[in-house]
């Protein structure tokens, strides 16, 4: 039990030193960052769907900057060859009659891998990638290597259109959208982006890859039996709704349920941890159906104040109280900067009005009161009643 508690502490550090700073740096990307965190803790792969320019690459690179380990990222095209990912044959060994890959600085040596435009993958690298994604093994001829891989993240601006790519897409258990933020948050994006560009060279607290591996081993010790009846019913409801949930996927999803519990500092899974099932869609049309079914499975579970729940469990169509708090803090810093033109003050006041309206949709009275106090302090800051 004492050893498990030490592993849970690593989960706390992952949230505090990696995920929370990333949320502060990237406006409107809490959902993607939370999925990066839970997939990293579970050792599962994440697929990010979104148009160009929505910070998909920047998010993964920032995560890599906060992990003390090798990162490999590559933009796939239809003409990408295996050598570009896995490395060329070692010419010196080749002269001696041995086919050995020189993997220095390449995918087989990386702890975190990012494959941009994944669905451009061609048949030449498809089989090698499937084994890497599913078994964490690199095989080439007689050469077989077990990889130090913690997680693979892939991105694309489209979903698979060819049957040959479905097997590749299926290796990514979790899927998440990464879109442009709403217009009312654009000013916060500009401010955060400016800071990120100018502070990118600064050192960040790093988490060792050995710690992440230790955290991943804690997953098997989490008690998921408490949530299994609710989980079974959820899977059955999804299947009845026409959502394909294979036996293999249903089994592996339990690792993500356990990872959600770990990141909340719990040794027992809770019904609120079923939020991860929202992200198993295969098509965009499925997302709303799955979200509605999952939301019905967890609302009663998020009410007790005695149980620490993952922030994603409390987010449906309602605003995120943590995101609102960060946006209000950014506005406060801009107001405090002084020397603002009247047009700039007017813009900031408009943003504050929008944020104040969103705060009223927060269901928790305690969180809403906290946000209202921040709003009132900001109105006082700009001389408004």
C-alpha cells in the first residue's frame, strides 16, 4: 500500500507540474491536455483531430519539454519511408553481413512520439507502425526491439477515408477534437500565445520518464470492480445505440478509468471516471450520441463533495470553472498593466461582460460565488459599478 501511495504521488506531480502549467499556457485546450495526461498515465495512444493552426503540435512539444526523455516527432506524407521513422540500416554492420538498424535519435529510442498527419501513412510503414502502437515492439527482418515508448500522439485534420487505415486509427483508443477557440476568448489566446513565444526558452519542471513508467505500473493496482456494474451497463447502452465497442476496446478502456482515478489521487475507481468513454468515437456524428449516454451515467457521481473527481467528469456543455478562473486572471493582469488606451479598455470590458455571463452557468454555487468575486474585483479595477 505504501508503494502504491508513492506512485499516486507521481500522479499528483504530473497534474501539478505538467498539466496545470500547460493549461495556463494554452487557452481553451484543457480537454486536450487532460486527455494527454490520462493517456500518458495509462500508457495508451491519443488521436487529435483538428484543422491546421490549432496548436496540436505545440501542445505535444510542450508536453515533451516537461518530460525528461527523448521526443520524436515527424510529419507523415504519402511518400514517407520506414527509414525516416525508424532509422537507416547500419552500413558498417551491413558490410559484415548483418541487417541492423541505426536508430539513434529516431522513433525506436523515443519515450514520447508525435506523428503529424498520421493518415498519410502508406503501406510501406503501416505494418511497422501497427506493432509499435499496439505492442511497443519494433520488428525489421530478424531484428526485434522492445521500445521505451510511453505514449504515441497522432494528429490529422481528417478521419480515415480508406479501409486500409482503419486498423491504424483503431490503435488510438482515445480521440479528441482540437478546434479554434470561441471568438470571445480570442484576446486571451493572443495574450497567452505572445507569452508562450517569448518564454519558450525558459526551463520547466520536468518529470522523469522512469517516474511515468512507475505511474503506469500503478494502474493494475487500482480497484475498478466498484465501477464495473455501471461500466457494463454503459457499454451495453452504447452497443444498443449502434456504437461499436469491441471486447478488446472495452477491456482496455478500464486502464483509462483507472488512470483517471490515479490522477485524482484515488486507489479506487469512481463512476465519475467513466468520462473517458466520451472519447471513443469513430465518426464525428457519434460524438453527440456518446456524450449524452455517458453524461447520463455520471451526473449523480459528481455531486458528493467527499469524492475527488476528475475535472472532465464535471464538464458537459457547461462552461469550465477552471478555464473561466484563468481567463479572469489574465484579464486582471492586463488591467493591472496600466497605460491602456480607451479602445483597449473598452475591449477588455466587453470581454469581462462575456465572462461574467458565462460564470452564471456554473452549477456549483461555491465555484460560481468564487468566480463572481473575481468578476466584482475586476469591475472595481476598471472603475465600473
